[in-house]
C-alpha cells in the first residue's frame, strides 16, 4: 500500500514466492537481456551456496568491495583530506581503509544488491533484508550477516547487466538515505556514538575549509553546504532514535 523501501519490498516478494532454491534480486533500474537469467545461474552454480553479483555494463567493471569502517566512510568526505588524497597516494591509502584483496577474486566481501543471486534457505534463515534500512546499505548488511554463517559473496565478472545508477530519487534524497542507512549500519554494530561523532567532526572540518576558500576568493557556499550536511545528520539521528524506541 506504500513505499516501505527496497529491502521490505524484496522480503515481501520472497515470502510470496516458492519452489526454487535460488533467489534472483534485481533493482528496478536494471535492464536484463533475454538470456541474462540463464547465464547468471550457469556461471554462479559452481559457487553455491553463495551471494553472487555481476558487473554493470554502464558503470564499467567494479572492483572488489570491502566492508566499510567508520573512518573509511567519513575521512574521504572531509574536503581537506580528499584534496590531499588526490595529490598523495600515501594519504589516499591512509584514509581509504583496508584495500580490497584482489588475489581472492572472484570472492569478495560484498557485491551490489542491484543484481544478486543467492540461496533462498540461508536468506530466510538470517531474516532476509533488515527492514530498518529504507534504501542503501541493506545489501551490505545482509552479506555481513550471511558471511557470519559461512556464506561467501562472489563477483561473477563475465556476466553483466545495464544499470542506471541513482535512478531511484533526486541527488538530495539519495544523499539523505545514504547518510541515514550508514548510521543504521554502524549502530547495529555498536558504533552509533562513533559514527555520530565522526560525522559531526566532518561537518565542522568542511565548514572551516569552505569558509577559508570563500575568504580566499575560491568560491563556494559554506552556509548552504552546512545546512544540507546538518539536515542529513539531524535526520539520521532521528532515524536512530526511532529504531531505539
């Protein structure tokens, strides 16, 4: 009756379906070719039970993914750090968290939920997608829980699908959902205080950086940026309060 988010919609679909051991989850902004399902299942068969993802034709070949930490999420969003990382490979490595281990491919820590093939039984056993996530991070959270039960994630590089990234909403809405869901993800791992403190520090650091640029005549709108970042932080905090109640 209403839009309750990606994870809840998928859970409802799984509940109403039956008969097959594998679940295929597709984002509404994907465009599968007529032979996509057959090719995906054939390529993924040798890895089952596993969460299998594909490449996205319009976005190029994705690298291996690692589970984010608070620092690897927030530090690259600090404007001064981001500027230094562009100029120094050392700073980039220092602030981007653990590097993906490409030697383990096709196994990786997580694959995009825009196109996933995974075992029904294990999906149901862990409770499916966590419906506290409205949009974004629910696929990472699911795979984190599944890997705790020995179900790996696998990137099927030879199968691809066109995907229009970010087609679900406006840029502002997408950023808001992203911040809210990242807070939910880390709160569920006992790091609510840490993510709030880190995000607040990022806002303050960026305000100082943006103000200095404005004074030096380099442009920018520090107060407008502050309002948007503060709004997203406020809504993310409200989300956590709602979940704690």
